[in-house]
C-alpha cells in the first residue's frame, strides 16, 4: 500500500504517518512548526491537540520538534514553547 502525503504548503486532510524519507519528513515538520507562536507557553495537552490532526503518532512528532530545537520544555514536560536560539 502506497502512503500518500499532502504536498508542501497544504494541510493534510487526515493525520499522516511521519515519513521515513528526510525530505518529506522535513515538509511535515515545517508544517507543524507553523502551528506554534513564539512567546506563548503551551501545556502538553495543547501541543498534542495541535499535532493530532497532522500526525498519526503525535507523541513522536512532538519529540522530533523538541529534538530538532523547534520547541523547548520544562524538565517535567508541563510547559512547551517555541525555542528562540
């Protein structure tokens, strides 16, 4: 079964799997980055709610956003925010 991905600049109609191909995954993550506003703190639930329409595995997507430096969080994971350098 071929997995279809929404093209760059288009929000998917249904949650997608994160692509294993780096170019497609980059597009998916860039799409997710646009959901978060600098200067706003989000709870873990709020982050999940924003990511759920985009990704089948929103927890993994959240982890990628943190690991690549888009989002930062408190050590307890209770608050998230857009990381600025």
